[in-house]
């Protein structure tokens, strides 16, 4: 967020959304204040640091299994072309399965 309009856009969306966290709030969650390395927060953060790209890749099929897609095609487009568009989106997502 180096440009002022990025910051204004980000914080505008932050104020309008129900669940959002600023970068400062996210960073505060990573900093432990308990002075103990075995609290739940520390262990959770440790798990995040231990995750590898392969772990994330293995989780993608579980994540995509719960995806629900709704589309709105606007303009001079027939139903058949809209369905082809939706099938294309689904095919792209299933490449990760």
C-alpha cells in the first residue's frame, strides 16, 4: 500500500465490511505477550510458520470441494454463451483438483 489511493480504498472497504482486519491488527496477533512459548497463540503461529507450499497444495481439493459459484452475465449474451463461460470457470478451478 504505497499509494494514498490504495490506503483510502483499503480502509474504506475495511469500514464497510463485517469481517476485516487491518495489517496492524494481523501483526498484533502474531506477537505473543504471554512470555511463554507454549501458549495456544504461540503454537498456532508456529504451525503457520511450519506450513509448506506442499501442505497448502494438499489443502486445495478440500477447499474447492466447498466452493459455490454464482454468476451474473450482463449484456447481449445468450444463455448458451453464459453457460460456456461458467463451465470455463469451473474447468479452471478443477485444474487444481
